[in-house]
């Protein structure tokens, strides 16, 4: 493999790691905004029990964790291959 291949792996790892962090932080912001918005409405039970019908709130967390795991694995693999080649 050439040196450019290792840089591509490292670049993809950095991208997926950054994307995972953005997804996880975005999910926290969306949850906070959603639950604060529900508290202003009449249905307080949903806000207190955190049982909601919006499964996309969990989807952002799951996607962020998968992306973060993939990114870290790519960073490690790229770093090891680059170290062994030099």
C-alpha cells in the first residue's frame, strides 16, 4: 500500500469520529429541546417518564456510537499501518 492509502484511512477515521461526536452532541441538544418543549405543553407525563414516540432521538445516539466506533477503528488501523510501513 502506498502512503496515500494510509492517509485516506486516517482521513476517513477522522471524518467518522468527528461525525459521531457531532451526532452525539446534536442528540443531547435535540433531547433537551424536545423535553423542554414538552414541559410547556399539557402532557407532562411523557416528559416525566421519558417515554416518547420519537424513536429518532435514540437513532441519533445509535448512529453516533456506530460512527464513533468505526472512526476510532479506522484511525487505529491507519496509524498502525502507517507506522509499520515507515
